């Protein structure tokens, strides 16, 4: 396959570029400024899920899934803008179809990825079913935002090696996570803002990708990740961490199936 022939050269170039300038990695308390630091590990563009930004610097990457409703989105975007912190949002196609204005607001300032169309469990799907989920999701996201998703994240964090290969063949790198804050469970699930912050803090490590959610699933419209976000950002900075521009990195390693 074309990508398999080109992978060694592309990976080497990407690693050298990141090591020289770290263009997608922000220093603590800032966004987008180049910084020094060596890069280690395979970028994860093909053949494996990316769970960490390939760096040994103290940076983390914030990501959010959007599949339910618009709750919390305005607050999350306001905090990210005020604090000048990059993030990446993974939208289901169904969400983009039902909430095009919210999808457009997310994509206006942050890169977006696909979280499938209807949020099924991928290990049980055939390749035609996987393709349908990816294609319908991409169409819905483009229709709502004018943007093409730059990566793919599996629903429920459930996938097999075959699923990764299949999604790569459709043209998407796979981005997963080191830890999930569990804010999506909400107060009805026994989760508090303090718990969300602690779960994020336990993931703090060089290059860690952290998963959060926007939207709510309870009658109170609780969005614990939105409530906890200012504290998570403050805690990361207090621990000497900056924030990685994951979207910039992923766009440079797009898989071509």
C-alpha cells in the first residue's frame, strides 16, 4: 500500500521536524510558541492508536467527545479561548446533523475528528459497516462545519487491531487517550467535579492525551468536564505542564489509504 511504502521516510521527517522546533507543542501557560525538547516514540499515524503526543516534554493534549447535546459547549469554548489552550473535538455524525451550529462553533476554533456516525461498538462491525459509519460521519461533519475530520476515535474506546487497520485504510489516523476523566457519568453516576479533576491529574505525564466530554445525559444538564476544566488547566500549569496542539500534529501525519 502507498502509505506502507512511504511510512519510514514520512515518520523520520516528522520526528526530525518535531525535534527541531516542536511546532505543535505549547510551553506552560502559552499556546503555539516553539519550544525545545526531544521527541521519542512512533507518531501513531498508521497501524496503532495514538495515545500520546510523541515528546518527552511536559505537555498534555485535551480532547472532548461530542455525541449527545449542546450542554457545556459554550462554557468549554469560553474557557479554552480565555486560557489560550488548544483542544481537539471528536464529533459523531449524528451530533453534527442534530446540532450543526454547535458543531460549527467547535470547528471554528479547534480541529475536529470523527467519533463515528451512530456510536456503535466497532469490534462487532464488518468492514462495510465500518466504512458506512466513517463516511456518513465525515459527510455530516463537512455539511455542518465545512471541515473534513482529521482523525478518528472509536466509540467506547473499544477497538481491535483490525478496526485500526480498517480505519487507516479509509484515510484516518486513530487518536485515543491515556485516561478518561469520567465526567460523562455525571452526578447520577456518583461522579463529582473533584473526582474529574483528580482523574485528569493522574494522567499528567509527557504527551498524555486526556479524554473529556461535552453534552449531558441527565435531566439536570450536568457537564462535569465543563465545570472542572478551569481547575484542570490551572492544575496542569501548576505542575509545570503546557498544552499540545494535537490537531496540528495529526494533520501532518494524515494516513492516505
